[in-house]
C-alpha cells in the first residue's frame, strides 16, 4: 500500500467528485421547469467540481493549479486553437460515427442537444443554455481535470498525468458509447494545456466545442449524412481532420520554437519524472481511482 500512498489523495478527490455526480442525477431527474433545470445545473457544477477541488488544495496546502498549468494569460495562438478545435469536433464526429453506426447514429447523436433546446422560447432561456451547458461546464471541468487533477499527477510523470486525467474526464460522463470521443477530446484539451502552459486555451476550446455540440452538431449531421451518405461523409471528415492536424502540429512547433528563443520563459517546473508505466500502474490501481472507474462503469451500464 505504501507504493500507492502518493496516489491516494488525488484519487480520493476524484472518487468524491464521481459520487457527487452520481447523486446529482437525482436532483436533475425531475426539474420543475426549464429555468429550474438550468439553475440547478449551474449550482451543481460549482458544488461538484469547484468546491471539492478548493477544499482539497486547502487541506493539502497546495496551489490551486501547478504553476505550469496556471490561469496565466499567455500570448494568443488563434491559429493553433482554431486548428485544434477543428480536430476535436471533426474527430469526435468521426469516432461517434464509427462507434454507433449500427444503432441509427444520425437519429441518436445529439440527443443531449435536442433535449437541452427543447422548450426554449426566448432569449433569456437561450442564455441559460449557453451559460449552464456550454460556458460553466468548460470552466469547472477544465479547472478540475486539467488544472487540479492533472497537476497532482504531473510531478510523478507529466505524460501519465495527461493520460490519467483524460481517463477520469471521459469516465465522468458515464456514457459508454461516447467514451471514445470523450477520451479523444480530453487528450487534445490536455495537449492544449501542455503546449500553451495555461488553462485558458483549454477552457476556450472546451466552451467552443460545447457550443458546437449543442447548437450546430445535430443540424450538421442532417446536412451531411442524408445527402452525402456515410462513406462520403467519412472521406470528407478524414480529409479535413488531416488538414487541421497538420496545421495544429505546425503551430505547435512554432510555439515551442518561440519558447526556446524567449530567455524570460521558465522551463517546466516538474520534479524528476518517474516511469510512465509505473506511474500509470500505481495511478490506475490506487483503490479510490479504481473505485471511481468501477462506479462510472456501473452508472454507465445502468443509464
């Protein structure tokens, strides 16, 4: 058990959040009205992700985020962010198409968006949707998963920190069919944090992806799958993903070149990294982390 000791605290934090997420389903199952649903969702986002993380940092005497993963406002990299946004949304579309092609994908994909938009009759309710389902989740989830949780594992091994936090992020949605897409988007959001050394780009990306999924994705599928067919849609998606990925990699190279040529730029302040395999093994098999994954699996199957 001593080998897992340093992995236990962040895993307990993760398990706490998963339990709160499970309990939150009771509160949002039967809302009195659409306004009440949005208000409840906003409060729960703060209670589930922000408060436990702040309490954890307080009792552990830790900074809210690792100094390498801060809220620092760095020089903007709009081309990098736009390219990564393209890879995330198109890649997620392609993954979901592959995972659920045999289950009437075109009708089922975007269920959350259609449910969210049902009953919206004025601008105020539209604002509620944008804030409670797009902006606030982007802030709270990036703060918790890419900020606090990834920071806790970073000193053990930065790559393992990316993988463990990404797995936790994907599992937290309790959706088996969407798991591959969440893993994919989570990895790229963590990649954005690692490249820019800031949570701000990941928050902006996450928010943009949420807005796209809620307001545009269902209509995009109607415009592509029906007239073009599945095979041609896949061909178009793969081509666009490759283009966006090449642009993102080129911009990543330029960002790191800029870092290397800036004498004011501090190097990553991680401790001496341990083995990736060892860190992943201890992280995954620490009892609270394993319990979190089991809980997520049970809730996903039950849902």
